[in-house]
């Protein structure tokens, strides 16, 4: 079992990419989708999005 997350440990707790303190949602989603696809490729049967 694994999760799909970037875990940047920011001071505001947002889990994603930042540029000039602005959250880049579209770019973050693209990376999270790639992570999920790799986990499927590696035969991870059960994964959870981290909220």
C-alpha cells in the first residue's frame, strides 16, 4: 500500500508545487497522476490520495 503525495513540509501545510508562494495546482496534479501511474506499473494494488 502507498500514497500519492509530494509531502513538501511547507509552513502552510499545502501538499503541492509552489512558485513565488503561489500554489501551482495544474502542475501538481500532473505530477500526482504520473506518480499514480508509476505505482500501477509497479503493481501496487492499493493506493490512497493524501488529503
